[in-house]
C-alpha cells in the first residue's frame, strides 16, 4: 500500500490545494488521502508551520464560496465515499489510434478539436482524461484551483474525470449542462443525432435550457440512458449491456482484467495514464490479477492492485515505482 503521509506532508498539500498550486501528481496524492475515509469526519493534523484552525478556516471559506445558500459554520467536516475515486464520461469512439495532448499548466482557455477520422487523447491539468471523438471539439477553463472546472463540448467525447468534491466538473453542450462530482457516463450531442447521456457509475445531473428560458433538470442513475425525445422532453430508460460496451469501445476506459499477468496490467497503466511503470521486485512478475479497475484514477488503480497482491507503490517524477513481496 502507499505509505502513510505524515501530518506535516498532509498540511503542506492542503495549503497548496487551497492556493491552487498542486501539481497533477500532488493532486493525486491529496485525493488518495482524502478518499481513504468512509463518510467520517476528516481533520488535518496540525504542525508548527500550518495551525489547524487556520487551515480549517480557509477551507470553510473555500466551501462557502462554492455552495449557494450554505450556512456559516465554525468548523467543517469533509466527507467522501471510499470507493468513488474518479469519474468518466464515456463516448462512442471508432477503432483506431489517438493523438495525445497533455496540458500540465492551467490557462485561461484551451481548445482541442478533431477532424474526420481523427481521435485525440487529451490530459487536462487536473489529470482528467478526455477521449475526443472524430469531428468533435472540447474547450476548458477553471482548472487553476479557484473556480469550478468547466468544459464545453461539441460532438462526442469520453471524459475520465478526476474527483474533486469541492470543485465540480461541469460540461456545457449546446442547451444541455451536465454536472459531475464522481461518475462515469457517455455524452453525445451533435447535429446528426439527438442529445444522449448514458451513466455507467454514480449519478449525474442534466439541466436543459428551454426556449422560453426556463430550465428542466433530470438526475440519471447508473445504467440509465437519458435521450432528447422532443423539443422540451427528456426520456429516461435502462441502458442495455450492449450499450454500455458500445460507449466505451475504442477507448482505454475498460480496465476489466480476468487472470491477467501483472506485466500486462502495468503496460495498460502506462498507456492509459502516460506514466512509466518500473517494477522493482521480481516476485511481482509472478502475479496475475482479476479485477475491474474501469473508471478509476491512477492512484486508486494502484491502491486496489496493492490491496490484492502484496504490492507497494511510489510516484516519482512521472514514474510509478512498484515493489513488494508479490506472488509465489
């Protein structure tokens, strides 16, 4: 398992999180620490550099700025579901390769587009992954730690969204808005086909702006599909198993392994997350794994593997260092 973070390190990461200066790797580490708790109150341990009351007060201020009508409280509780570590928006993709675009530095706005037959794998500053389909475009802003993460989509894309409970991920596609915290879903909205959203895991909120300015909202649960059924109508139905496979086809979203050698899994991790896996313990080469890691972040993927096969991991300079007693 990943090493336990000392109080001083947690406080430092929390300070950088509040300032919006976390690197993608630091964000992964901070999210992993946050996600290890099951709906229980979290508190940042104090140290001589960052007093606990100051950290809590600043966190409270951040939350109050983001949540409308939130009542002021003298202390805060941070709550997280243990097993929800990342979100994904799954898009229908044709077979073929991807151009890879990585944006580690936040900017006022970035836009990426694809031509006919082209696909583009885009890694956002928060480590979220966008699998952009042919004849589609995505622009984004708000990844600097101060505002909600906002994405504008034309066409189709698969989003694997890094979870950040205090900074929702919002997708605007025409008159539709999709708000995400920690889910996996497919979104489609182009000129030739009506708007459609299929949820794989979690729950999302879809909001449509009507011609008269009114708004209609619909929550969509796992394995449900929401489709535009008319000018002002949205139809909700159960998603067929074939539909779930279709929306993730041609992407690296599926990470469902059945008795797969550890070396193959390490290769899949490298390809999906653009990292280098360095296996430091030979016994790990004897391991085989059966697990469904679809829709998980890099850190959560490593945590689940580590819990299964006596493995430890460290992230260092774009490398994943893997060690442990492994398998006989």
